[in-house]
């Protein structure tokens, strides 16, 4: 059987109050570990562990500074316990509120329960707390909450929900359960009865054991917690409903003691339903207050109504006077506009609520007249024009509104008069000129306005006209073969002569005549249609007026007498004029066309043109086309044709398409010194060269192709050498030794010699520099003497060109000279 610790509202308030006091004492989010006493007789010290576990709200939760708000929590990570625990499927519940300390907003969270599916285990509220700074009135699902708590109690609760709690011996388990109930008896017991807590509901009262006859025993005491018979407590101020439950003591399964109902820590939030209530409308103050009915849902989802409709004093809606929703009332007689308005406000969810429909308001505006937008009213029958106006008003927002169309103003009337400013109309059948006039008036702005365009005058009689043919030409109808005489109508008006019409036809006509030639010569050039092989002669059209011939139409073809066109090579035999197709290897002959005119003979209509007669080309080599850049050449040819047994050249040194290329032959490379780039390497002059390749063309000529740099040539030794001499005195020693020991030394050599009695004497020679005798030992007297050897030496002083650098060779011996005088060794 599983047990729960019950957290009452009073304990929860005490915990939050303690958290508030702690927050006022220190503003850091973390709470230092404190020791709290466990309930019951066996009180002990419990260490609160920092950051025992981290949770976050399952849903967005609003923070309140007035009351504790229930919050559903979920674990973010594995708890910070000494030994790992399994929290799979486990969530948490608790309460939260907000306090203000030194101007800083602090959120406080108390964790009171762990849940897994339908099972739950309650926690000691004062042992699982958290507080931290916030910047808004809501806890979001992304908010990480670090909770400090009793690790032992937390691990035991997780083990119970996970089914991993160790099972004790039956007798020991019963004893432990009894002790647990006794230990928890000091806590306010409530909530989590059989009907509400699935964990506690899993407990079954054991069967009562009959006492043994021969043995006295203590009764088996058990306890039961239930919500049956308990009414919930309604806390309208905090906006919550607290579930209550009672505790029963049973001896051998019989109820012996029942406690009073008390809150058990299960809290249901009170909810508001605005949809079933109407808003309270205050028209005088132009505000509307919403109403709601309160209810709550228990943990089974059952709904319980708490109170009927009541005003929500925390909010109100402003009633607006909407003029745009109504059309104004127009008084055209008094020229006034009365504005109508509609009262409405935006309720919950932004829904528009109408308080009253359109009605008169205190806003009244005077209409104004505007004349510039309307045309004048015209009454032709009475001969009067009237100015018109439209009515408008300007509202309180300086917006302009038009309220009428154009209306005539009887006080502004203008007389319509006839004006002679129009052209005349002409009746040529009657020979009359009709006078036209317009109707106008002068408006209020002294501007003349026309009300009728030009029309025949009703007051002025038509004028008689006359016809004049002297200034008109004929009108020709070539289809009918006739020409008509034309005349111009004129009239007199106010002493002046005016033209009434351009030239127009009269009843006098003349017959047309066709003229092809005069005096045996064509008056017009013929028209030639080479595609059809025909030619047409042309003629001019003439009429006879008063015995004189007049040409009335230029050259026109006579299609009724077509002439055939023929071809001939006469006059086109010159091969120079042939068309030559070098690519095809043929040339085309030429011909011209003519037609025969009866009585005149042959008339040529074209010059010489290409015909279908062909002449095959003959070719012969003649030179080469050289491409020095590519080192290739192509053979050129002369092209000729045979015309009537004679050869005629049509192209000279021509490159035939597709002619193959012949490569140049390499002959040699030539390297030309470039003295401008010469330089010195020590004593030696270095001369760069430019290389040119020589190639032979197929025609036997050669071509030079630059190839870049050639090898560097040796220009010779340009150093200046001066011989220097010196005498190297005492360069060597030549000594005579009979007896004793002699040591000699030069810069380059040192020797030691000894001579005993009865041995042959001999000369000792040592060469080098700065020769000297370093020691001599004489046993039998002075028996050693020597000569110095001098040497004549020479060397070269070398001066390099370009840089002037000077160097010397080593001294070398030229001649050795032994001095004539000798010296003793010792």
C-alpha cells in the first residue's frame, strides 16, 4: 500500500511566505541549504540539497502577486542525486507566485507532488522550493527552474512511482506503515483520499484476524483517507477551490475514529465564463463592463457552477460614437447637415457590439454653395442661361463632403444672343450661300460662353452665287475615257468677293485619245517583263480642247498588243565580260535580249547578261603564296579558258581552294652578337646573342625567323695586369756541419741535424721565408758555418674591367742567389 503526505493550503502559504522572507533577506536566486525538522516524534536533521533537479512549466503559466497559482511541471534533465534514479514518465505539480523586493520581481515555486500516469506521491512543500528573478508576468515552457530539496525524500518518492521500492517483510512493512502514519500525524491531513488519489486508492484494508483463545493481543490499527462526505472550500479571493478530505482510524477493520474534513492540498482553479452573460452598458459614462459566471472542473473533469453572472471589475470597454456608420440628415431648404451616430464598443475577442443604431447628434454643419464645378443651365426656348451650384459641407475634421448635384440659381440669369462667327453652307444646285450663326451669352465671370454651335440663321437671307471656269482644270475619268469641265463658285458678301467652293465638275465633257508615236518615234519607253518574255509599248492620253491637243495622262502600257522577247549573243562575245566561277572551275558566256517593233526593227531591252553557256578552266602553276608566320607555302596557279580557239587568262597567281600546304625547310641557326647587352664576368667579357633560324621556302628563297636568345659568347680577357717584383732576403739557409747538433727553421720548414766524430761532413739546405738557425751544439769546437740564400720574386696586379676590382697573384720565385759571405753557426 502506498502513502502520500498531504500539503494543506495553510502549509503552502507558510512555505511561500517563508520564501518571501528569505527573498527579502537575500536577492540571489539560489537558496542556501537549511536544516528542517521532520514531523513526528522521531525528529531529525534533513539537509536541503541545492539544484536537486531542474523542471520547466508544461504550459504557459501566469504569475500573480495576490495568490498562489497551480503549475504543471516537467523534468528537463536527470536529477542531481548521488545515485541515478529513473524519472521516465514522471512529472511534477506545485504552486507559484510573484513578489517584489527592492524593485526586483522574484518568482517563487513550490513543488508539492510527483505524478506518473494515474499514480502520485505528495512531497513536503517546505522541502522543495525555488526562487529566481523574472522580467514578465508569465512563466514560459522554456523557463528552466532549479529546485532545491530533500534528496532522500525525492529518491523515495521516485522509487515508489517507478515500482523499485524495496519490499520489507510483511510484519516489518506493517510496522513501518504504522510508524509512517504516526510520524505524519503532526501534518495537516487532507486530500488524496481513496476516490482522489490512485496511489492511496491502491490500499486495501486487511482482513480482520480473530484473536487466539489462549493469547491476548493488541488490535491491528490501520488508517484510511477519503474525500467522501467532504465539501470543497471555495476561495474566491485567491481564485481557487481547495479539495477537502478526512482521515479514519480503523482497528481490526472497524472505524474507531474519524477526523474533520480539511484541505488536502489538491487545488482547482476557478474559471470565468463570459459567453453566458451580457455586458452592463452605461450610456451616460459611455462604458461597458463585462460579466461572467464562475465555475471549476475537478480532477475527474466534472464541472461545478459557483456563481451566476457578476461584473468583472478588472476590465471595461469604452463605448465609441461612430459617425462613419451612419448617413447624415440633409436639410436642403435650410441648407443644414445634422450628423447621425451609432454607439458601439469592441468586446471580448474584438467583437463589435452595437449599443444603439443611428440617431441625431449635436454636430450640425452649414451647407455651402460651390459654383465652379457645375456648368450653367441653358434654356434655348426662352433664350436664357442660369448659373448652377452644388452644395457641400465641411465636418469637424476639416473633411469636405458633397451633398447635392448641380442646381440652377434663378438669381444669376444671362441672355442668349445670335453671333455671326461661323462659315457659310452652300447649295450648289440652287446656287445659294446660306449664312450660319452661333448662340452665346456672357456668364457671371464676364466670359463668353457658346450654347449652340454654327447653324443656318433664322434672320439673314441666303446669298446668290456665280460659277467661274477660268481658274479650274479638267476632271479626267480614264475608265470612261472622258474628261469633264470644272468651275469655281463665288459670292459677294458685305462688299467682298468670297470663294464658295473649289473647282467642281460641270456638264461639258471631252473624249480621250491614245498616242503611241509621233513622227515614227515612240513617245514613251516600252515596259519589259523578262520573266514572261514579253514587252509592252506605252502610250499617252490626249484630248482636243478648242482645236488644241492637250496631254492629260503620262505613259501607260498597251497590254492588248504584247511583243515577244528573244535572246542573242551578238555584241556579247568579249571573254573579259564573262562571269567566272573560279571555285567551280567554269566560266559562263553572256547574252542580251530584244524585241521587234513592226516598222522599227530590233529594240534591245537589256545589256549583256550571263547565260547557260559554260567554258571549262585550265590551270598552270605560277608562283607560291608564302606564310612566313606558319612556315608554310601553297602553290599558286594561272587560270585560262578557250573561247573560239583562243586562250584567255582570267586569273593570275590564284590560290585554288583546298590547295595543300608545303612546309619550309630548316637550313641553320644564326647567332648575332648584341654588344648593347655585353657584360663582364671577372676578366672575361660576356656577349649575349640573338638567335635567328634560317628557313628555305619552296620557291628557293630564304626567310629569317627570330628565335629569342642564343648562347652567350666569350668576348675575351679584358683585365689589366701589371708585373710587380721584390727581393726576399734570407729566404733560405745553406749550412756546413762537421760535428755537433744543428737546428734550422724557416716560415715553412724546420729541420734538426747532428754530426758525430769520424762521420763525413755535409751541407744542409732549408728554404722558406725568414730563415734562421735556432740552436747549435758544438762538442769539439767551432765546426759550423752557413750562407744566407736571397730570392728574387714577382707577382701580378690584376684590375678587372667594369667594376675596377683589384686582386693579386701569389709571389713566385724567379731567381735564387747565395750570399758570398758566410757566418758562423754559434
